[in-house]
C-alpha cells in the first residue's frame, strides 16, 4: 500500500462509521463462487496488523533506563488486547512505540507488514495518520472548541470535503451516544462523556487500530462501563484494540491479555 493510499484513507468510504478495511478482518474474504471465471481471491488475511520483533527501548543517560526489553508480539486484525502492569513498568513506552510516536532502540516493528523502525518520518506519519487512533487518560480535548469541532479536527488532513467530514464527525458522535452534545464545550461534559468524544475523534478517520493508554484512569465506574461497552461494540465491528490499564476489570474485557513487568512482556491469556 502506498503512502498516498494511506493519506486518502477514508476517501471512498461511504460513511464515517467505523468499517474494517477490505480483507482486514480474519475470515472476511469470501471464497470465489465456483466456476466464477475470475482469478482466485486471496485467502483470509491472517498476517499480523502489528508485529514487534525483538523491540527494545532504552533511554541513554548517566544511568540508562531499560524501559522495554526485547519484546515479540503479534496482533492480528480484530484482536482485542489488554496490557497490564504497574506504574513504571513500560506500558506507555510500549504504546508510544506501537503508535509510531517513538522509535525502538533495537528490533523491528511492522505495521500492516511495513517495517517502520528505520522508515523515514514521512512514512511513519502517514501510517500513523491512516491506521492508528489514540485515546489517552487525560482526554486531550480542546476546551474552547465544541465537541463537534474537536472531532472534525481529526479529519482535517483527510482530503475529504468539509461537508462530508462534518457528516462523518456527527455520525461518530451519534455512535458514541453524544449526538445531543455536539455544540457543547468539553468542560461542560462529564469525564465519561469527554472520553467518549475522544473515542469518536479516534475512530472518525477509520483507523483500523485503536491504542488506548489508561482510557478509564480518570473515570468513575459507571463511565468506565460506558467506555468499555463502546470498546466492545467497536471490536465487534472489526476494530483492532489495544488497551493499556492497571485495572484488572478493564483488562478482563479483552480477549488477549499481556502483562508487562520491569519492561518484560509476557502474554497471560
Ligand atoms: N524519556 C524518558 N527518559 C528516561 N526514562 C524514561 C523516559 N520515558 C520513560 N522512562 C522510564 O521508563 C520506565 C517506563 O516508563 P513508562 O513506559 O512511562 O511506564 P508506565 O507507563 O508503565 O507507567 C520508567 O522507569 C520511566 O521512568
Ligand atoms: Mg503510563
């Protein structure tokens, strides 16, 4: 896939609802009809969406910090992973690497099969913009922009006309149950509502992969429940989800669980 394809990610997508890419979901590619006379369609695409090969990250200094020891991890389209570990164990370091916000000190990280560790920044930026949505603990919404404008901003560089972007942003907000709050400023919303705006902003560009770093860390249990229900729904629709948390209940919602302790990654279920 070319960088131009990635940049025009949602061109041709008929709506702002999250849709898996063609063939991105395991088993999503149908067998050709017998005798159809067309070349055989490729089999189900089981190649990993994300793959870490011996990825390590250390921070040099007088006392170097080994934040992540050589880690291997393979995530298929449609997987839902939680990553648990105590404070300082390397969770955010891992998320920053997976989100192409940081480069490994060693090893290779493939996103959609594309090696990224030493790729030019333009390639990494295009991949990040086209494929990855982020949700952070602190929401990071612009306080003086409306809820709708906050979501619209994420679509700014998609090349899609403004009216269509607006329609998609509105639909994303309806999807997270906030269609009645589009004109509000974020400070007027509850924490749970703010995080749902952040989720709408993350998925409005149809990213394929959602990376969440302690998404429920600032939320009460009712709001946590709403956000987790939303994650379940997005996952059912084929989104690949990685959720970093130190909350065992949040972790338990994922189909795969990975533990990180002192920078060592270990799959536990
Ligand atoms: N830029 C940095 N420079 C030096 N040390 C860092 C840097 N970022 C993180 N660390 C260290 O790496 C370790 C893992 O940090 P982090 O990934 O943020 O942990 P977590 O998200 O699990 O709380 C910690 O010891 C932290 O202090
Ligand atoms: Mg952290």
